[in-house]
C-alpha cells in the first residue's frame, strides 16, 4: 500500500455494559466517545 | 458511503459502514473522490485519464496512477473502502428486544442555589414544585433499577437536579444503601455527581472522591463569561466562590474521573478562550464545553450566523490540543475522546444514548421520564418507580429512536458516530423525538471531523 495509510479501527465483527452517554459529561448533545467494556469483544 | 475532507494539512477519508479511516496522498485522495462521484459509472481507464489531467505538470506517472487504483481496489476487497451498509435490519430489531434499564438520573433536588437563566431545568424546579427527594424514594429508585437491570452488572446513577448537594445527606445515604446490596445483587454501581460548586465542602470532596466514578463540575470559563449567566438569586456571580472549591476538588481527586463542564452561548462563541482559561489559568485538564440548549428566540441561543465562528473554534481547539500533547502537557476535550480500536460496537452506534429505554430520569417524587430534559412534560411521563414503566407505547417509541428511524440521517456520514442525535434536542427543535436538530447536527459533524483529525495526526506523527 503505497498511497494510502489506514488507521487501526474496530471492525464494525451489544452486551450493554458500557457507560450510558449522558452519564459522562455533557448532558445535552452526546456515542462515539464511549469506550467498549465487553471483555470478550473481538 | 464515504466522507472525505482536508484539515490541518491532512487528507482524510472515512469509510462510513466499516468505520475505517484512511489517510491518502493527494493522488489517492483525488482518485477516491472521482470514483465516489462517478458512482461506479467510470472505468479505471477513464478515472486514470482524469487524474492525469488533474495532475498534469506535477510529474505524476501512469505507473503511480495504476498503483493508486490498485491500492483502492485492495481496500475495497478488504471491506474497508466503499463498504456496503448491512446494519439497517439490526435497527429494526431494536423494538423487538427486551430492553433492560441500566442507568438512572436521580433528580434528588428540584431546587437550586443558583439562578442561571439559561438553565433547561427552569432554575432547578423543572417548571414544577420545588422539592427534595426523600431517602425512601431514592432507595426505591435504586431497587427499581436493580429489579429491571436483568443480567447487566454495571449500573449507573447520576445525582442531578437542580443542585444535588442541596440534598447531600440523601446522596450519601443512597450510596451507602447501594454499596450494602452490591455484592448480594451482583451489581457494580457507578455514581456520578453533577454540581454547580456552591455547596462543595471538604466533606463533599472526601465523599465524592471515595464514591463517585465521575464528577461533572459546572464552570463556563472566564469570570465574565461564567458570571453572565451563573448567578445566585441576588444576581451575584458564582465564579469567585466556585473556582476555589473546584480547584481543591480536582486537586484531591487523585486521578479519578472528572470533567469541567461549561456551556457556551451566542455571547461567547469564542469559547476556546474559556477552555484555555480553565486549562492554563486554573490548571484543569479534563474539559467539556457544550452549546447551549435554549429557546431559539432567547438572546443566548446560538444563531445560524454563529456557525462559521464555532467551526473555526473547534479547529483552533483541535490544533492546540496537538500542540499541548507535543509539549507534554495534554488536555482532554470530551467530544474529541474517540477510541478507534476499542470504541462502541455497532449496536451502541445504532441505538444511541438509550434515553427512554436503558436510561431514565427519576423525579424527587418518583415519577419516571425518558431523560432529565423531558421532566415535568406530562406527555412524556413514563410511569413511576413503584408501578414501573406503564406507558409502554412511549417506551417503544424511544426504542425506535435510532439513526435508521430518521430519514434525514440516511445519507449522513456521521450517523454511526452520533446514533441519530439527542431525542430531547430533536423534540425541542422539530417537535418530534424522531426528528433532527439541524444546528446540533452541523456542530456535531464539525467536532467529529476535528476529533478524527487529531487521531490521524497522532498516528502520522507516531504517537
């Protein structure tokens, strides 16, 4: 691959243990910044 | 579907459905644009001829063009570029699934010791009666959460208001109760406190630093900006009282989570100066600055003509954060915190914040609402903590509150980052929880472009 650099990203490959968006900071205009908390995630 | 843009000297291509992020050289950037615009109607030979024309006189060879087209073909074969949309069926399954409740916003105080006139909660009383939540009501709310949380282990409770510290003893007692049942119920309670800082004492700091997973500290930035809106009932600004409290709070936080949470309005669209004030003059590193949610006719409401300034501010912030990182003094901005490798799964990206389904607000008297922004709107009362969710039709409506239920989102490149946006914002702007708040969309997209640029810069600079 000479002309394109590709960043490592999660392959879009439901446990619900992650934090609810609205509980973290903004309370008004919040999903992208919620880290996954599934220990078995791919 | 792809989205491509240039920012801070980087060419960035986002493949929407796979979530892949690419940094092409100028030749590949143009090739991707031509392929996207032709929608498959042009052959490689035609694309190649157009590229030769675009780059004529710049020394681009036929061989380089062929290499570029080969790279694009390889990424397409890997499902990382021009990938197909395969998730829509999962969105419609959301209504069928048996959702559990995993988070509550506890409005422990429908009253406040400040009188901020941009407050969406009508100075804390939510357009209703002033009042404090009793321990018995709060205890029942926690039991209701446990009973309705299914197999979920992590449960979240935010002490909110009004000003929750006006009911501090109940907050303490509720945490003690939750800790007493955690082991037996196999649950992990994570508490958050959102406070205006007036009632922060040494006792509050010690308690919050022991018990609260995160604290959200309301400060709008510079003294004159903060004190324009964040005043008490005598009209006195709060800055001089809350800043020393917050500095002590954060100093003793010991690395646990906190956010300085500001609101910017039409009067301070130069809000990066408020962020930098909090970082440089006050020493806070975890920062969040949110656009005001206000009636469009309010003088503080953001206007269409503010958007170019706001967009420029987000770019200034992103570039400055990279500078600070290089200098070894990084700051965090909530909306730029993307985790590309361990971020949310596709289910989370489709279903959003979970308001009205996984996340509910509980009033001081025990009534249930989809979230704190719907409280005391009789159309949106969902039930109470004794009888549970009785308005199941409303809950089903919120289950379908996702990116695929909004026609405006169908062709939006940011849909898997915002999940369709905030239902309350949509309701207040468009009169429908399944609508959209266009100015909010525009601001959100700009933030994501800046956040992705930071990730690209970090990757390219080898951080």
